C-alpha cells in the first residue's frame, strides 16, 4: 500500500471524516481499501485498513504513536485531540476509539458502510 492510502486513513483519524472525505479518496486508494471491490467501505474493511495504518505509523513497534511518528500525518492539535489521556502518546486504544468515532460520523445513514 502507498503513503497516499495511509494519508487517507489519517484524514479520518484526524476527525475530518465525512461522506465527502471518503468520496474524495483517489480511486486507486479506494480500490486498495475496498477489498471486495463493491465500491463501499464496510466497517470490516475500514478496521482492517485502520489496523494497517497504525502498524505503518508505529515505526518503533512499541504499540503507541509518539508525536514524531504522527507528525507527518497529524498537526499538533489533531494529535492532542486523539491523545485523549494527554500523555503525549496515542495508544492503540485511543487510535481505535478515534477511528471508531470517525467511522460512525462518516456513516451518516447508519448502514455500516461508507460510500
């Protein structure tokens, strides 16, 4: 997967999730995330990609994202918003909670998929 796809996921984790954000993904990026090629992102596809994105960002493989790891993808305000316990690290639980919130926000009709 490409850095562009990773950035697409970070757009979502940064709290910018909306139907327009998903719709603006480059077609090739969407195809890479949409594993069953139905033109929609299911929660399972989104979660699988979110897992991949976290692992790619976690350069030191310690299970958290420090500011230096997140800096290419998040500005300081976005980082602080995801870092819910304010310990200067984004834990996997914080990341997953934000991704879940972002999916739910983007899934405006509540059908469990993003289109």
